C-alpha cells in the first residue's frame, strides 16, 4: 500500500524530483559536446508528475513509457549510470548501446521498457497487466503517455480492453499541450476529452495539476490502490508543461509555435521551486538541507556522466547478435 | 499407428498439447472460442482449459498484438490468431516495430515468445482482401520468424516448435490445407524451425515450394516422372530462417531451380531464393531459375477471373519441361475438368 504522505516521504519525493531535474539539466549541458549521439527528449518542467506517480508504486510493480522516459526510468529506480552510458552509446548502457535514450530498460527495477512510436507501449503495458491478472499476481502496471498518444488507435483499443478485463493498470497521461510543435487545438476538441474517453469506457478518470507533487502522489496512490485491490484501471491526466524543445537540449520559444510569455507563466509554476517553498513553509526541510541534497545529486550525476564517458564502446560482435532470443 | 489427422486437427492437437504441457500458453483471437473454432483448429479448447486461457477479443488487432507481446515479456506464451492474414495488417506496427525489435533494442534483456497465426484464403470469391499471401513482408523483418507448414504432420510439429520458441513467430496456414489429412503421431513432438524437407528426390531439377504450392509442386513432379523427368521437390516449411543449405545441396545435384510460392513473385520469397541460389551456387547452375508465383495484380473475386489467377501443377510441369528443352507443351494437368477451380476439392461448399 502507498505510504502516508508524511514529512519523511515528502522529502524523499522532493529528492526524487530534484534528481530528475539535475539529470536532465546535465544532459542539456553536455549535449553540445556531441558525444550523446542520439535524440533526447527532456522532461524538465514535468518532474513532479514523474516522481509523484512512480512513488505510488511498489518495487515489484511495472512501468512502461514512451519517448520522453528518463524521468520515469529514474523515478522507478532505474540505474542512473546505465542510463547515461546508454545515452552515450556505451557497452555498459542499460541496453548495451542498442537502444539509446528512447529505449531505456531496467528489468530489476521494474522498468520494462520504453519505445518512441507514440502510443505503442500502451497496449504492451495492458498486456503486462493482463499477464499479472491471469497469474493472480499482486502487481500493478503504470504506463506513461502524452496528450498526443491519446489520439492513437492503440490508446482507444487499450482503454477498451483494460476496462473490459478490469486490468490492474494506470494510464498516466502527462498533458504538456504540445505534440512536437502541434498544439492541442489542431489535434483534439475540448478540454476534458482525455478523461471523457476513459469515462465513456466505464473507467475511473481524473484530471489534475501535474506540477503539484503532493497532489500527484495522492491521486496516483488512489489509482494504484484501486488497481491493486481489483477496482480496475484508471486514466489520470496530469496537466504540465515541457520547458525545452521537443527533442534536444535547447529552449525554442522563439521559433513561433508557442510564446515566451506562455513559457514564463509555466516557469512561475516550476514544480521544483514550488515544492521547495512548500517544504520550508511546512517546516519539513530548511533551505540548506535542500542545497546539500542538490549538491550531492549533482555529484552523483557528474559521476554517472564520467562513468558513461569512460565506458568502452560496445564490442563489434554485438552488432548482429541478440536479433533472436535463444 | 498410421493415424490420419487433418491439418486443422493437427493444429488443434498441437495447441492442446502445448497448453497441457505449459501453463503459460494461452490462445486469443477473434472467434477462438466460437462454435466454428477457427476452422476447427480451436474446438474443444475452451471446455478443456477454460475462458482464461482460451479467449475471444475485441476487434482491436493492433492493441491485442501489443497485449500478447506485453504478456510475453513477463513470461506468458500467447498464441494470437487472425482468420485471414489480411486482418493482421492493422497490427503491423506492433509486430514490426515492437515484437520483432524488443530483444535486440534492449540488448537482449527482453524476450517475446509469441505465435501469431494467420490464414491465407483462396477461392470462393475471397477477392482482393481475403486472399493475400504476405509472408515476404514478415520475412523481411529481422527478429521475426516465419513458418508455413504444408502437411498435417508438420503443422503439428512446427506449431509446437513455434510455441516453444522464445521469439515472435508468424505461423501461416493456407486455408486449402486445413482439410488435407496426413499421418500424424499422437504424442507431442516438434519439427525444428528453419529446416526444409525433401518431399521427393530427383536429379534433373529442384522445385522449391511453400505451403500449398509445395503440394502443387509434388503433383507436378509425379507428372514429370511419367515423362521421364526426375524432379526433386523441397517443401521449405520455414520462410525465415530458410534452409539455404538444403536448397543449395539440391542445386549442386540438379543445377536447375524452380521456385513456387503462394505469394506474388515480385519482391517475394521466390525472388529471395532465386537470388541466393545464383549468388551462392552460380557455378552449378545450368539454366536460368524460374519463379512460379502470383501475377503482379490483386486477386479478383469472380471465379471467371480468379480461376486464371493461381498457377497450378500443370504450369509448374510446363516450366520444367521448357527449362529442360522438351518440345511437348501439352498442359494436360491443368486442363479444365469441367468445373470451377475456386475450391480445393469438391467437398468444399464455401463460403470460407
């Protein structure tokens, strides 16, 4: 069962969220060196949704994700060094250099995999939940998707099937308003469409502020408990905002698909800064404690990047291996 | 001893025995538990194994392929069925981008043991969207295996092997094979994937056939024998990985290649085999290879047209005779028997 949201847990959630921020900032910082030679989709601005949602899960629960998956992987307990090495294309990467940023995996941590064909991992996650149900296992599956993925047939088909079978799954939609450069109003009609689709399939659905870490945790805990206790699947739509470009390290508010003013209004709602103020106000932590955590995390991330850089390239004999499983 | 079983019954028996041996095997597909039971191939399984392991599904082929994949990732062994291969096309994304890639792209950490059964329709007006034979599409994709049994014996053994395999296996059944009986052992057995079978030995020409066309090839070989031509017929059985060595060994003996396939010749399995033989065994080749496969247009519905769409044994025999310089061109084998050619045998009354 998810833990009570006490001071200790709140500080832990903060640390998890901050860690994602620091990792993503580091990727942005180092990307220009041209040593991370794969597309990266950073989730800076969306960390509260990622940390809060995964914290509601048990270690043995499963997570699957899409192209913007670093935060989900880390929040579920994925190995940071193996992730960095994977982004650097090294033998020590979590997929041996075959996957890169868009194909993170850490089976031991319960992060079963991520794939960038939008919508594709939704039914796969439903299948994982289906297996858990068939085998009567105490296991919940959470699949992360974006607003764009809710436009795919795979989403509708999966929601229908999950509802039909009462699967132990949470469809966690991070709605950041943009699919690459395409805004919601050229893709979807109505502000409640995503939860309405779920409700039309007889499924529990909620829309909430994705930048409110405590709120995300509470909402996800309810959904996870519901799934775990036979109450069936849920769709949770968390409203949030990606700060940087769709793919790559830069800010791109100047190219014309969204405005600097819109970005700044969301930056005002920075989930990390907001939570720091909250923890201070609630007497959970002092600024210097959080600063200390921040510098510890920075060291951890720097060490992971150094590890990735120093790691060997994959051996050439792996080029054509692992096409088929034995 | 000598128990005869129809191809469709052999499929059913392989599924039954696999489900009995391994609790993680389950079967799901449109109509799997219905009264017709996928042309008889799933009859009785629901009663024996229950609704958890023998499931119908929503008309969501793409997502359900993903569901099967997801369940396979965590240790299940799903069999998903499509009553026509044409319907499986809406699930190409899951099969090609996902199922085929998960082992490789996660550095060997994921395994996808799943079987996707697809049935090729033919005749009785199956038309452009119920008769496609797209094995080359799947065979083009590293990470997928593609199996096409011809006999009931191999249908049982290859399906069992496909279920045991730790990779996504596309298992393709030709509808016209379902009612053909063969000697099928009662006990559980597997036929290894990737091994062709020499159906009859010969020394003048090698005829490689897939699925139903292997039977047409065998019939052609019998006719050719009466004409004094010795044809070796190879039933390919697995399309990917295909048994290159068995074919090359035969070519070294005969020096001549005819490939017959249930699909189109252009960019097809027959083209791949001919190209490989020419690349690898050019020195043994005595005449240009010949492909006997479907013409380069969709299948029409009317029997007046579709009767002329499918090549048959007579055409194979004719091409072999031409290749060997025989003057006789009489196509007695394919002479119109006075009835339509859109059924496998007179007992077939449609509609599927």
